[in-house]
C-alpha cells in the first residue's frame, strides 16, 4: 500500500502537480516508515524522484 501511494505521488510530480505529489509521497513515506525494515526501500523511493521535488522529502520515523 505504501509503495502504491508513493508511486501515485511520483506520478503527480511527473504531471507537474508537484505540491500535491510531494504531499502524497510524504504521507506514504511517513506511514510506511513505521516498520524499520522498510526504511531502505523508502530511501530508494526518494532517490528515484526527480531532483527538484525530492528537496524537502526526508525519512522521518514517527
């Protein structure tokens, strides 16, 4: 579920809806980061984003 939501956010960024995509991607990261074994996957997701929207996204573990 987290990866699907992140991919939706990434797609929105690709369509030029950067703010909406950033919010969707950030929410997916925050929900998925609860499980420690998912953190490497999340870092890979962030690295897969284009450079501009990636600024401001980070791995924040609740």
